[in-house]
């Protein structure tokens, strides 16, 4: 059946790329806030009197809520309008950032970070949906996604540098104050340049899947919470066993509920597609590796080697450069050759970077550290565009918000897992022992990189598997 209104407004080339720029500004904000706090963790710990476990929750409160709410936010945008939800997300994010900046205690900061996650969940998938709908040409869309991925990768990698400079000059609260002018600019620009759009199927008033949303939140929250609290409560303690059982029960209930709902939060049938399921798993692996790197780097350089927050942030510049330079190249490769080559390159670089540091000690040369970060950043840059493009291509255009949300959920789940695992490895370790304690983390980074070879292999699929799925009633 033909739509009476074209799904993609007829925008000029300049307008399309302006829309991309506005969306990239919001994505820069979301990505920056995912990692900017990492370099400030020691300063936050000193300022608010919390240890490593409390600091893990400061980071993961944001990523967990973001991961849990992304899909529902994408569905809301498809139903009620992407620009409206996008602007609401900016407002919530900005207000929560101000609450973080004035937080008097760790508890208030963690709650405010969770509120930031709610606002950010309305930005990430919606921005991608706006870009996809503004770029109807597949080749242009692949290039745009490459730029989008480059900005997102740059924001993730630039977070430690920006955070280090702000903390050095103004203290840790400045990493939250800085969000205010960016939010205001994004609100003004989105009102002027971003067109109104929603999924065509929104005319049928799709229902929100509240049971599915609640169960997904329990699955993600309890699973990551068990990893964070495991070192404190004991991995085989009654409390830990209860958390394992609750996570397993919630997962089973989620699968059961979603498989029976006519309009589920997450269409589990999509995961039968090798390309889609591998893209989601690849996103988890890439962001697990990235966040293990960022947290271990922060703790090692500041606690073991006594570096300042600014110096620690500057050490990640090779990572930022690699991600920024390679992401647009990756988008071009995807548009011309498909996802397999950039995924294989990402796998090789991330694996090599992780292996460089499996023997880390307190006297490891700075040259080796910087080389490892450059390799990992290069791999990160090559990974994002093919993963995102593969996931978006696997769903119908009218569900672009949900397509972006599923991939973004996988990214944030990987971020939360990376923080939890890395924090668990070094919790309680003295500064002199931290390097040795972190070595399994670098093996994990290499393993995550190697898993992308499997994702690259899965990207070789039959033509019918790459065609957009049809909307189901």
C-alpha cells in the first residue's frame, strides 16, 4: 500500500547536511557525557567521599538508564514526532546536568546521572532516525552515518581530554556545567532546521509496551548491578545468587512477553537475521572494550603513575584521533564495498591494541601506551559505521527510531558492562598493584576485538537478508 505522504521530506542537499550537523551536535553531547566523567572519578571520589564502587555507579547510573529507555524513546519518537521527542530529551538532559553540577552528595549525583540517562535516551535513537529519514539515498545515507559515527566516536574519545582540562581549571563540577550552552544551542538549531517527522505507522497509534520496558530495565539493571556489587557481597553469597536468579527469571519473562505481543518493545524475530544479531553483539563488544580502556587508563595513570587529570585525558588523544580519522573512511567503505572490510579492520586494530598492554606494569613505556590507544581508537573508528548501517538496514524505514534504539541499547549495555568489569578487576587494589590487577581487562579488550572477526563473517549474507523487513500489523 502506498503512503499518501512521502516518508522523506524533499530537502535540499544543504538542508540535509545541516540536519545531520544539528543531530551530530546532540550526539556529541550524549557521547561526551558517557566518558567525560571517567577522568574525573578520582576527583569526584575525593570531593564526595566515595570509593571505587560508588564511582562505578556514578558512571553506570547514566548508561544503565540510557540503555533501558532507548527503545521506548525510539518508539515514542516514531509515534509522536521525532523533533518533539528530540527537544524534550534535550530539555531533560540539560536540567539533569544542572542537578549533577550542584549535587551535594554521591547519592544525589547518582540519581541526577540517572535522570541524564532518561534525557539522553530521547536523543541517541531519535537523532539517528532523523538522519536516516532526511537521507533517502542509500549511498548518501551510508556516508552520513559515517559522519554521525565519527562525531559519536570523537565525543566518546574526547570526553577524557575535555574532562581533564575542565577539572584541572575549574573542578569536577564543571564537566556538568559545560552541557548547558550546548543544550541551548541544540534546542535553537533543532527548532530552526530539523523537519517534523514520524513513522507512517504512527497513524495506527501503536501502543507502548510497558511490561516489556519494565522487564528490560530489570534485566539490564540487575545483571550489571551484580557485576558491580559482586566483589563486595561475594560472588556466591545469597544476595549474589538472588540477583542471578532474578536476572535469569526477568530474561525468560521478557522473551516470553515479547514473543506474544502483537507490537512488542523489541521484535525478537529480528535476531534471527545474522546481520542484525551480529551488529547488536558487535556493538556490545566494541563499547565494552572502549569503556574498559577508558576506566583502566584513568585509574592506572592517576593512581599508579600520579598523573594529573589533564595529562590523563591528553593520553587518550591518539584514541580520539584514530576514531575521528577512521570513522568517515569507514562510512565511505560501507557505502562502496559493504560492512565486511571495515569490520575486519576494526577487529584487527582493537585486538592488537589490547594485546599491547596485557603485560602492563607501573613502568610501561608511554610510547607503548599511546600506541595501544591509537590502535584501539582506529579500530573503534572503523567499527561504528558498519555496525550502525547494518542494524538500520535490517529494519523498515518507518521504524528507524526503534532501529537506532536497539543498536544504541547494545552500545550502552556494552558501556555499562565495561565499567562494571573493569571496576571489579581493580576494586581494592593498591596503587602499586593496580597495573597487575588490570591485566585481565586488557585481555578482555583483545577478545572483544577478536569477536568482530565473527561479526565481519556474519555480514556476508544473502541479498534477501539485507532487504528491509516489512512492517507487520
